[in-house]
């Protein structure tokens, strides 16, 4: 290859990379952000029975 061919190929690759970066930055700036709040469930009137604890202890042994 001649020097002129390498120069044209290099400029083409450079412009492709620049166009790709610009397109990626544009896409990132126009992308909608997901904004959701996760609510942690609460346990109301939580009780544990003695029978349940005894069953768990017996299974551990």
C-alpha cells in the first residue's frame, strides 16, 4: 500500500470512531432514566409461636 492509501484508510477509521462516540453520547443523553422507588414491606403484628420454635429446634438436632 502506498502512503496515500494508508492516510485515507486512517482518516476513514478516525472519522468512524468519532461518529460512533458522538452517536453513543447522544443516545446516552436522550435515554429515559428509570425512576422507581422500592417499598420495603413491613410486618404488622408479627408473632412467633413456641410450637414453631420447638419444631425448628428438633429439626436442627
